[in-house]
C-alpha cells in the first residue's frame, strides 16, 4: 500500500478508531499492568490494585503450555515465509478464546501495548496503528466477508471483492506489525463452492501466526468451513498440514485429581491479605457441583467465578470462602 496516494484515496484508506481495535488496545494495556503486579506482595498493594489484579489475573489452563510452545515455534516458521495455524476446538465455556488471547498477550509481553498512531490529518498517506494481536469473527459470513471484517476491524474501508479484501488485509497485518491473528467462531464461517481454496489463499496472504477457534467436530455444521476442513480435498489438506490441533475439555472429561489441583492452584494466585484457607474444600465442592451446575462445567467458568469472589473479598474478608463461592455460583 503506497503512502504516496491521491487525497481522495487517502480519505478512503485513512485508519479510523474502531471498537474492535480499541478494545484490543485496552485489553493489552491491562495485561501489561497486571503482569507488573504479578510478583508484588499484596501488603504492598492498594485495594484498587489488588481488586484489579484479582479481576484479571491470568490463570493458565494445562493446555496453555502447548499454546505457548506453538507460538514460539510458529515465529520461526513465519520467518521462512510460511505461517502456521493453531486450531483450538471445544464446547462452549471451555475457554477457547480466552486461552488464545491470554497466551498471545503473554507471548508478546512486554511488546503488546497498543500504541495509538498520529492521525493523518492533512498529510498524505495512511498512518497505521500498532496492533500486535487482532481478533476477528467468522460468525455469519463467508470467506470474502471474513476478509472484509478484518479490514474493518483495523479501521479501513474494505474492498468489495474477497480477493481485494484479502490483499488489503494482508497489507494491514504487515503495516500494523500484527504477529498473531485470531479467527474466532470458525464454525460460523459458511462454506460454498471453492471456498476452502479461497480460505487457503487468504491465509497465505497473512504474514502472521493464525489461531483458529471453533466448536468441537461433533457440533460443526456441515456447511461450515470448519467442517469442510475435515474433508480430504487438496486445499483442505494444505491447510491441515500446517495446522496444530488442540481440543479443550469440560470438567466431566478430566481426571478428578487434576481438577482439584487446578482449582487449588488457581486460588493461590490471587492477591488477598488472608490467603485462601478453604482452597481444598472449595475445590472438592466445585468438582461435585460441576456435574449438575452448567456455570461450573469447565475450569475457565470456575476461574471466572473465583476471580469475581476474590475481587469482592478485597477490603472485606480478604480471603475466598466456601460460603462466598456457593453464593456466587
């Protein structure tokens, strides 16, 4: 994309602040702030600092190590001219998107603060924002629509054709320094004739590591791109050959001892003056309740609950109690 464009072209291409990009900027800035609190003694933190930390603390899933390892290896592959893909699958509430975002932010730390660029104003050309992570959704569209959605996420007008939109998105990814691009709701991306080949071409235009997110294979709609990737077509095989699959599980598919240990470990991460004396009891209670309570069906859902309880305990109990957990659940 040339910076020496005519004034009319400049108006067409000038980056605007968009909800998606602005949300990602604030998200990454919060992750940096939380990271800086990680090794602070809670006695040396204000209530507001501890409350923010407990609301946003990164509680890694067991699969986080696999994702981190993939991202490190993928960087080397990208330098060789062929990007790599991670495909995270799982039921609702298993933490697919959160895992992708958290692992990506951690991988890029401390280089993950969204830096606002100076707007073009009367100058010619496009001034790009720095956006190391981009997250777009494939819900309710086709390949061309996904590419246009990507352009819009960055704040640029999208070309009408899918091919042109893919070209422009590839340019924006490069100019904005995007290193990880997350495509959420892949199961909502509709599959039409030749769309898998279009998807392959589009992915090749993105000079970034791509994380695909979808429901489990059993829940994929047959007309979706996600389901079509399972077919033995040449285009699908080319994508899958560069893809690392990762399937997340609900609690009922995990070993009870692993679940209890994970919940106890999660409680130890919070910044509370009184610690978490009921950690073992809470973990056993959650394990039993997860069999009937859909709000406790997966570790990410449990972690969300514990974050809320830990944040509300600041300035009050200063500990996570079983009674508070039962009340919140």
